[in-house]
C-alpha cells in the first residue's frame, strides 16, 4: 500500500516542458516529476491571463489555496514561481522550484479524497498552536505520540489546530504558535492533515500516521462511538466518485389527479408527493394545453410530458429517466423522483449557502473538461473545480439553441489539449451519471467550488472585479488571506450542518 500521508517527492526538481501561453510567449516551471501534473491548473490560469493581455512581470494569481507569481526572464519567457517553503521567511520569499507548493496541494487533496467529510484547507500563513512539549518532539525528532485537535478558529490567522503530546506533560499548558508553512520543513508529515475540518482528532507517532476521528469532544479525546475517518493505512470512508448511493429511497407511491374524466397518474417518493402533485395540478389547470398525449410542460428543473396508456382515460405524467446517462438520453419514466429531487436539492443548497437561488434546468448545458468527464464517468477519485461565470452577451446559447448554464467543471490533472477540451453536457445527464455536482447548480455567478473524493472541499462566492482590485494594490496576499478578509469574496455554507 502507498505511504500515507503522501510523502515529500523523492526526486530532484527539474525543468518541465515549457508551456506555450499563446503568440510565442512561454511559461517555464520547475518541480519534481511526481507533482508536475498538479501544475496544470496554474498553467491554465496564466494562459487565460495571457489571452486577456495581462501577462507581465510579477503577475500574481491564486489557484486552489496557493499563491503563484510570474517572473519575466526574457521578452517572451516567464517563469512561474511560488512561496519558498524552504525559507524561514516563506511569506516574502519566492522560488521557481514549485515542488513544495504543488506537494501541499496534492497531499491535502489526497487526504480529503479518502475521507467522507468536507475539508477546511489551511492557508500556510495561518498559525498552528503547539504545546511546548509537542514542539520539542518535532524539533528534536523524538518518537513520542502527538495528538492533533482542530478547534474552532479564534481569528482569521488561527487555523484552529492544536498539537500536543499524548502523554501528560507539565509543559502541556504552555503554548506557542507556528506558521503552518514552516512545518513543511520541520514536520512535513503533519501538513497533509491540516485540511481536515473542525472536530477532527488525528494521531501520529515517530512521523507515522495512526488514525483520524471525528469527535464532538472539546478536549480532543476519542470515544468508542466517534467515527473513524482514516485508519493507520489511510483507508477511510471516502467512496470513488460515481459510486455514491442515490438519495431517493427505492419505494414510490402512485398519485393521481382527475379532471374532465381524464386521470393523470405518476409515481413519486412519498416525501416529494406534494411537489409531484403540483405538477399534475398544473397539467389539470391547462398549463400545457389540452390533456392529450404529447402535451409538454416545463416546470422549474425538468420537462414533463403526457403519455398514453392501455387504460382508457388514463395519461401518465413522465419525465426523463435520471437513473443512468443512457436512460436519460433514451427513455422517459412516470417516476418523477429524480426530476423533483434535482429541483429540491438545488433550492436547499442555495438556502444553506445564504444566496438567492439561480436554478439551472436539466436541459441547460455544463462545460465539462474531457479529462473531468472521463474521471466522472469512470468513477475515478479526482479533484474537481466547478465555477460559474457570467456569460457574455450573445453567448447565452450554443449554435443549436441549447441554453448554457455558465457552469464549468475541470480537473487539475488535465495535460493535453484533448484532455482540456470542453464538452457541453446537459445538467440532467450529469445528474444521471453522478449526483455530486447537481445540488450546487443553483448557486449564482461567481461561485467557485472545489470537490475532492466526491465531497465539497471549499466554496466561495467571488467578486472578480473586487478580486482584481485587491491584487492590483501590489500587496503580497495569499488566497486564504484574501478570501478570509471578505474584501472580494465570502465563504459559502459556513452555517450549514
């Protein structure tokens, strides 16, 4: 079994193939080969900057929770740099060796992909509190067992993490704060664990991971009833994307509406019966015209159609079959559960996020990177970035008239032009393939979501204009600092259960 957490790369950093940003301008990068695939989102972001005519020496950008900057080496050649975590003052120092910065992203994504919880990534400039006894263990390389407890943060600079020794020490109440980025050199084995959320307890000894648990205990103790997130081998509850159970129960009930001697009939999960009843009532009220086979009605998320039966005077209310992508494309069903579940989940997630819902219909398209679509279809564990952008005037529809949602989904591992190519997929077909993303489709323009292992990793509502203003000031700001400040964005789902 692979070592867990993901260890620091064992190979030396080396130049990677230069990337053409367009028009003969290239970006160079240097890192260990093991983490090179994680540089793709950074390269793609700079390619978009270049397409907009913004490439210049010192250009800063944020991808994930890392800070990246261009250094101009020649007229048409720029090197991508990152904070130098090998330096004591890593906040101000930069390097063109991206190995450590990329490893942090990769290692924390690996941890979260194995668990069944929403992560809470730590900006490397945040503080991690150590008892003096625990700090002695780290600094002297001792084998004592350490306990990591994540408590609620007390400030924007506080990660919430406390590291103490398992054995009681008279020094245990004396605490010191260490910047998370400094742990990359002194205790790299702790860094991947810092993405785990508040309420997590993790144990390590002699640099070896012993396990992680979710607990409500405020002192970090673990009880038999607490849920284990990861065992000593890094095995956890996280299921590969595409293998998660459907939210709807397998049982349905039949509902009917009778009008002018015509019976409208459908099946539905009992919890959604009132919503399904409103669909039948809309048909009965004439919203789709005469009650006859083929009558079609679009209500919120999905379209509904009347179909004939062998019973005289009985029409089925049907909708696309969301049970699989093939079924969605080829069949309809009188079980309205999938359609109405998609509608309800969108509204609920928007409410939890504290934003006005901007629902997406099942027939609207989502631009999905080919590599991302392959990972979704094959059920491969991967990190996904989901973003909703404002559509330019006149670009609201595709050439065939299909309406675009503004959403896109990408993966950081896409390397070739073929893998980065976008494919427009109906939202309904995506729901039929994987239910991870559908509930978030009603979040508004500016929403930026990150998924790892089929779970939401982070979510922010970003004001791009304000974000640009922040970085135009020339201040060194990490992504975490900018997001935490609320100057250009706000975190979503902070009050969600």
